[in-house]
C-alpha cells in the first residue's frame, strides 16, 4: 500500500526554528548565524566585537563545536553570557540545540545573540536555526575559490566577511576572483574585508552588527 | 554528514505513517531531492541503511527522484533552469535569482507491505531522475 505523504524532511527542525524565531522576536533579540570552514576566525571576529563593544548592545553567544568548551572559555573571559553546544561529532547545529541553549540566557536583557555554527561550509546551510541573519566567513588562506566551490552558503548569506586580509601580501589569493564570485552568487550581499589582527575593517564589522539590532532595523 | 540527520528524520516519518496505518511493515520510502540541497543521494541511502537497523523499518528501501533547480531572475522575472554555478538570466544577463524549486527535500510517499508479506523486489527501483 502506497501512502502519499509530501512532507518536508526537515519539518521538525523547521518547526523548532520557527519557535526559536518567535521566542527571540518576543524578546526583541536578533540572532546571527555564523557559518564558515573551521579556522576561518569566527570566534576571533566575535571576540573583536565584544572587546570593542557595539554601542551598549547586550550580546550573548552560542558556541557550536563537535567537542571541547575552548571557544566558550574565550567568550566567557570577556564577561559575556555564553553557552557551549557540543554536537558530539555532528557537523552542524540544529534548531533543537538552539532551543535548549536559549534556556540558559536571560533573553529579555539581550539585544544580539551570536551563534557560531560548527565549522563546515555545507551542512549548516540546510538547517534553519531561527536566526535573523546569516554571515558567511572566509579567511584568505582558504583560497579565493571557496564561494564558487560552495555556492549555496554564499547564495543565502546576508553578509560575507573576508577575514585575515592582513595575510594577503603573503598569499596567492585572487581577490577579484573572490569578489566576482560572491557578486554573481549574491549581488545584494555586502563583502566586508576584515583583519582582527591589524584592526582593518573592524569598524565596519561592528557597524554591521549594530545594524542588526532590532530597534534599528526594519522588522521583516 | 548532514545526510545522517536527514535519514533519521525520514525514518521517523515513515514509522509514524506506518503506526497510523495499523503498524504495517514499511517496505519503501520515496523522497524528492532538490539538486540545490547539497544532499548526496548515495550518502543519504547509506545513512538510511545504517539508521533503519533496529528501527522497526528494517525492510524499507529508500528510492529518490531529483528535483531540478528553477530560479526567477531578480530583474526581468524570467524563470529558468540554471545550468552553471553562477546564475545568469538568459533573457537579460542579470545575475542571481530567487529559488523557485530545487531547494526541497521532501518525503513523497511511504510504501507499506501487507502484514507477513515480504517487500516486493520489483519495487526496489533506484534513482529515477526527472527529465532524464
């Protein structure tokens, strides 16, 4: 007997993501989902924003990693509420993990929730976490071909950060190739050139994060 | 290996459908995989095979069809099937586009065997890609 179903495979995740979104909206919190390869500098980018502050914006952080609480320790050292989510080998965060992590925050006191996904350019793209915006981070040593090779992330990103630009003089990174690929995949997404080491672009990075705070954005 | 999470979800849906129909044994599940979904069908099948052990759907076979990508040009509204990684509208050369289809991952149907009857070998089709 054949039973016609027509049901989204990720229905359970999508429903939970909708609940996360609702919960965050009720508390006027914007959530940013950071997606990149491992080692691109997501945690350092978050540290940069926290260290300099974003004009009084209250920030919470969720760190996703297969193992260890190393990243959460870095964030906690900056007096920021943080929850480490270990996926025990899992290659991406899912909405149920975010839902559980939300319980550890006083959401009403937050403006921004920064969610650092597991380092991976493929899997995290398929799983809605209830975020407000998605940031794709690429560091220059990874190579200029990453947007072309992993197009889906760049199609859905609200911002593309090119990190570690201070290393450009030492690399064969073709920035024009990179920029053209991002423009063709996602003409509307801004590209921010950043170096957490030299401080280049950090002003723009903090400005972009500030623009995500709900009181200053047009609610979608 | 996000396919593992997807396979788990497919199995749990199949078992729920079976439970709604007198707990008949699941003999097959057919899914539609959008070509933009970054799901490797063989990896999904492998995860499904691993996941079904001890699940109550041990006899279930996973079959799939591919949903081609269809996008709408942001400038002129022309709908087209992109062939390359960079989407360029064949009408006006604008880049990018709104995804109309090809991003889905849908359980289309669940096949339930009659109680005591072995799954029909003939139903064990492999990929049947649409438009090919």
